[in-house]
C-alpha cells in the first residue's frame, strides 16, 4: 500500500510492501518458456529432427524389406500406374506412403515419450489430466 507525505514541498511516496525478489535472466527465461508451453514445442521439434534420419533409415533399411518378405516386392517398389484421359500415365506410389506413415508413427512415439518424461519431472503441465476445481 502506498503512502504519500510532503517534506519541504517535495512529495515522497513510500511502499509498505517490499519489492518482489528479482529473478535472474535464466530463471525469467525458463519461466517464460514454461508459461507459454514453448518447451514442449521445442522438444518435439528437436527430437523430431534429431531422430528423423535415424527413423528414416530404420524404416527404409529394416522395416520395408521385412514387410516386403510378405508382399510381392518391397514397399519402395509398390505402385499403381493409371492411364489418364489424355493417355498420360500417372503413378501412385502407395508403398512410399505406407513407409512415410510408419516413419510418422515412430517419430510421434518418440515425441510422446519425451512429453511424458517432462511431465513426470513437472517441467511441463500435463494437459491430458482434468483441471482441479477450486
């Protein structure tokens, strides 16, 4: 609460409350990131980028040939060619689409695991849990 007093025509304002403790730049920055959920987004982006090449290689070199054992050829070679109205062929590479879906599922799993670890250590709010009533 503020109080005002005058001494020799000079106005002074005093504060009854002590000013809040100053946080370091690092603490303010981390509080900002946590408040706006940017840490989760950054983690998802970094992990997605970091494991993207590994997952891509794993899917292309291990999973596709394994699936290809049960199909007529590997996923890379699976496609359908359709002749268009004007006689031009169009190739639909559905094997490549299946490979990309598998890659997406694996990367999403890594992001989910990182999110769960951060939630466990309370570095992120778990938005899947219902809010408590006050």
